[in-house]
C-alpha cells in the first residue's frame, strides 16, 4: 500500500513539474551524500477526499492562506503554494483535516551518483 502511494506521489509530482515555471527547491541528501531529492520549498500536492467538491476544496486551500497553482489532472488533487517558510506546518494542517486524504511536498526530482 505504501509503495503504491509513493509511486502515485512520484507520478503526481512529475505531472506537477510539467506545468510549473520557476520553483524554489532545496536538496535533501542521502546519508552517504551520493544522491539527493529536490523538494519544492513552498509547494504541496493535496489530495482531498472523494466527498469534497471543488468549491469546498478551494475554500479549505484559501482558509489555510494558500493559493492554487494547478488543479491536477487527477480527481481531487491540487498543487498549492504555501506561505513562505511554512511548508511542513501547512502540510500537517492539511493532513489533520477531515477533508484531506493526503498532503505531501512536491518532490521535483531525484539525482543519484550511481
């Protein structure tokens, strides 16, 4: 189950980058410093529950002081811009919401030295 969610996350993230223009990213390195993943510093991908319509989803996004960057081509998925420096705090708020199924940083890419 977790592996499938991870793969879905990667697919969503790759779709997200196609529509992006300029994105601030940070690199998170592996313990051996040979590879890293780039994570957008102010973007989340949020998946709302099936019973949450677009109007309610967009209200929740606005109430959390975020903006819609893109409504994803998957049902109930949005790429959102978070307040500067608040990505983890904002992700926790969404994950604790009864209207949200999942919220995670927008992983941009993975680079490996191998």
